[in-house]
């Protein structure tokens, strides 16, 4: 009983999954849109009608896949037409039957019908046929029917052919699309007729076709096209539209999808506690969001009120300044008016002056008229040069609030910097780690950055992962000094500004060199044919210019090859420990050998040596490799990697130098593409040298080496070529120097 109640509860809880997004009712004849969402057929026709598409909604009565369609209602021409059987398709296609290449059907520019999906809010392309080209979701129909039966109370299905009152239906017929009681089923399916072959089903209110039919060919689907992600019938499978597609039987697709769905569902059911914990966490996050949102509203309101208070205070002070200026001007103008009124006939000043002029006593007149004359003179001057004592304009009191209005308009919330993007082309590890990054285009600026890094090849410690951190890094690049050799570091960056710290960038993994980096310069003072070698001023790049011997060799190519070997060495020799260095070889180099060798043997072999006469000569061993005894077990004094025209020549034996010299024949050798940088790792105590891809640190070749004396880096050139030593990170220049068209490492 408990299991039954649980099933009913589960059925009721999934009701929202069975509602059409258009009508919000149970699905009726749902169609599967190309975006995998479902919609009722009637709702889909109504939506297309509202969009202005007329005649593309599809008519259920004319669809063979529709319950309203029966063999008796189909077109007579369609009923007489016999489609070829699957076993005849190959013969028909081979004989040229069917659509020939280049044939077009329909209009030159067929109308593309777009359907606005109510679930994903996107426009879905239905093609030319509209809804007629969509499959019905028969599985969803069955789920809806089971749901209706599980939640219905007293919802018995009645016979549709009984006379009133109808009896309860016991059978259904998909072909007749009706429900019957026992008597009516026998009556409408008499023995000996075609209807007697109809198979009875359980009574239902929704009749579906027996199988899923192809909307294009009205054939039962038998395959699934993984490329188009669509069910296809036997005819669809052989059409040109699916040529080259990955098509699998429906059974395989069914089993694979069922296994995936079962596995996912089992995982979900097995982690119900985790789901409930996450729900509680989300609910707690919702509560914190509500509280934080309210606090943010109060803070914004308080700040805006503060701005309003500042504006109100500023408004009062500005109005007070205007009021004072106005009163001052009014006072001056009033005084000027009074002064001019005193000049009018009948005024006190004019009358007083007239009375003074009547005085005949000269001393008394002089005494009284002196002050009066000054007043009259000033009034006369004001009358002759009249000008208002104050301006009526208040232009000097106008406010320019353009900048403030712009600031207020742009007033917005502070945003933390977005996650930086680490520039993997400029980030690398050598003697130090150089890390370079940039902010996304529309990211807020960052005041400074925080870099975190850690080794990934160390045993994990209990507790949270501990990162090493560098705080308040200015700029968009940084150096991490003294990294451990032969390790893998993971690095990430985040920015910070007034709003706080932003998100971390994606993690970047860097391999450090397998040994301490050896710093040296190129020394070509003693090599042969030094006029053909051009060494840069910083002595970290060298270029070999092919001269007359190479031209003569090309001229005598059929009779004999006379080539010159140009050698340049490093100015530092290794006498102990392990050392590593890297270089870049110009891919256009004719023939370059990069490696190491005993300093004494190198000087003995190449100091003043004549041109190479035999093409079998190899500087790896110091003499003709064809005459060398293969049984000699002593380690060779040289170890070189041969590079030419963007390729690296690797011998059959990756652990012996014989493979490098080509003694095993051309069939035992192979070539690999030249990486951007080559790494050389010398283990002096073990007498081994390894050649690596300096970008991925993938091993290319390992060779033995005679380390009985000082060993130094060496570079050999046959023809034109160029080599650039990798710059130390700490002294790496920001510019590039080009030597003969070959750019130095950035």
C-alpha cells in the first residue's frame, strides 16, 4: 500500500512536466520541436497562425501519423502507390531510379518556417513542411494517459457505440479509433471481414498509431542519424541528405540512450542526501541574498540621501551668494538714482546752489561754494559719462553642471575586475617563471593583482590545498624566482580594486626545466670559415650565410658534394652536475646540428679542418661514419640532433647516438616536426644528454656522451641557417632583434 501511495504521489508531483507551455493543460497529441521541446499540435497550429504562416500548420485529418487518419480517409492515389521494399532499395539506386543529382523540387527559394518555442524562448526552424515534418511524442502521450488514469476518480471509459445508456468499455481499436464493450466489438468486427484482423487494445481516450512513422515517407522509423540527431526510415537512410552521416539502428540508439538515462537517474537517486543538502544550502543562500539585498538597498538609499544633503547645502550657499550680490547691486543702483534725482530742477542740491550764487560777500561765498562745487562737478561728470553703477546680469552666477550631470548619470555600482586572461604565448618557465596576463576588454580596471601558484607533482597534504601567494602585484606581468627544477606549477591570477577581489583566472600549468639553466654566450673565434658566421652583438644569436662552396656543391651535385661545416661553441664548459639550456632553430635552415661535445675533441676535429668531401661524413663521431666500427662500446665525444628544413631526424635507437648518425640506414630513421624551441639537458655524472621539446618538455632523443673532460654546447651549420639561444627570463628584453629575417625569441 505504501509503495502504491508513493507511486501516486510521484505521478502527482510530475504533473508540471506534462503541461503544454502554450495552453498550460495536459499535452494532447504533442509534437517534438527541433529544440527537443514539446507542444500540443493544436497549440502549434494556433501559434503559427498568429505568426502569419497560413497552410503550414498541418491538418491532423490528413496526416497518416495522426489518430484521425485511417486507411479509408487517405488519398486513393496514395493507397494505390506501393513503395519499394528495403531489400530493393540498393538495386533501384544502382539502376538509376530516383532523384538524379542536381534535380530540384519545389520553389527556387522555399519558405523557411520559424516557430517561436515557448519553452526556450528561441526561434526554431521547422523547414518547408512546417508541422507536417515533426514527429509525435508517443511516449509522452502514454505518460499523460497513465497519469490521467492514476489521478482520475471514477473516470471509467464508456463504449462509444452503445445505445444509451452506454456500457463500460473493455476494448479499444486503434484502426477504428473507438472504444467498445465486448458486444459492440464483436458487432463491428464481424468474422470473415478485414476489420476482424484489427487487434484489440485497452480502452483509451487518445488513440495513437502503432509505431512512430516518418513524416516524410510515411514509413516506420528504423534508424537514428547521429549527425542530424533525427529518427529516419529506410528510405531516408539512403537519401543524399544523409550521405556520410553516422546512422545506427534504432535498437542501438535505444539501448545507448536508455543506459545513459538509467545511469544518470541511478546517480540522482543514489545522491538524494546530497540533493537535499544542496537544496538547504540554496535556501540558506536565498535567505542571505534577501538580507544582503535589503542591506544593499539601505546603503544605496543612505548614500543617495547623503548626496542629496550635500546638494541641498550647496544649493543654500549658492543662493545666499546670489542674494548678497543682488543686495549689493541694488544698493549701488539706489544711490545712483538718488544722485541723479538731485540734479533735477527743483531738487534740494540745485536750489541750494542757486541760493549760494546769490551771496555777494566774497570770502563767505568762497567758503561755502568750495564743497558745493565738488559735489556739482561730480554730478556733472556722472551726467556726461552716464553708466549704471551695477550690471543687471547674473551670468557670473551660472553653474556648469555638465561634468556633475555626467558623473551622476554614470553613477553605478562598483564592479570587481573580471577574471584575467593569462597570455599563454608569452608565459613560460626557464630559469625563472615569467607570467603575463590581461583583463577582458570590458572589465573594470584593477588596482593591483594577486598571483597564486603551487606545485602539482608533490604528494597531497591533508586539509585544504595551500597556495603560495604574491600580493599587490602592479602591472600585467610578474617574475616568479627560484622555481624548483623538473616540476609542474599551476598558476592563477585575480585582480583587485575598491570593490574587492575578482574571480581567479583559469589555471595554467607550466613545466620547469629538468635541470638548472646554463647561461652562456656564443663564441665563434676559433671555428672554421668564420667569415660565413654572423653572431649578434649580444652573442646569443648566430646566422650562417651560404657561400661559394655551397654554390659549387650544387653545381657538382652529380659528381661530388663539397660542403663546408661551420661550427660555433658556447663560451662556458660543463664539468659537473646537470645543466639545461634551450634554443630556437630557424625552420628555413638547410642543415643545423645542435648538441654538445668534449671541448678538446671539438677543437681537434673542427679547428682548421678542410671542407667535407664525403656526404657520409658526420660531425657526431668526428670522422667518416661509414668506416666506423659498430662494435665500439666507448661513448662518442659528440651528441648532436640533426635539423633540416623544419624537420628533426631521429634514428631508430632513441638511446644511442648511432641512430642519430644514420648507421642503421634510412629505413631505420624517422622525422618529426621541429618544435618552436629545443631543450638540451646534460647529465655530466651519468654521461647522458637528452634532447627535449622545450615547450611541452616531451623527450625527443637521449644519447650517451663521453664526459671525461669539459663539455660545451656546440652548433654546426651546413648551408644557411640560424639559431637563437633562449634569453634568461630576468634579462629578457621587450623588443625583438631580427638576424637575416630570423626573429629572436620574444
